[in-house]
């Protein structure tokens, strides 16, 4: 994910294949307005807070390290509110594998 990504999904094939913002854009004007030092600090803060949140979630789940997680620790709730505890079984059925 690039800095300033707004998840418009343009660069991944949905639409014009060009990011409307951020460093991933192919537009030279948008690229020249990108301030690396300021954006670098924002990205660092984002990742620092992401790690802090992940540590909190792990602690709530009773884990100390992320490698202690497995698929058995996760469930999936679909749009109609059904909860599936075997995510492999659900997605195999959903993807017809």
C-alpha cells in the first residue's frame, strides 16, 4: 500500500489502472507535490500505531506473539449475520474449491 492510499482500487485494475492520489500515481503533477519527509513521518506513525493495536488485540486474545495465531483463532461473519468458525470450509465452499 502506498502513502496516501485511499483504497480507490484504481491501481489494482478497477478503472483506469492509475492511483488518483499518493506516490503510486502515474500523474507527474501529483508526484511532484509529494513531500517525502512529511509523508515518511506519517507512514512511520501509522505503522507504529498499527503494531500497538495488534499487540493490544493479541493481549485480549491471550497471546504474546503474532506467530501464535492460526486460522482456528478466527471466525467469519457474512453480510446476513451468519458466523462461521471454520473459515477454510466456508471459503472453499464460497470459492467452489
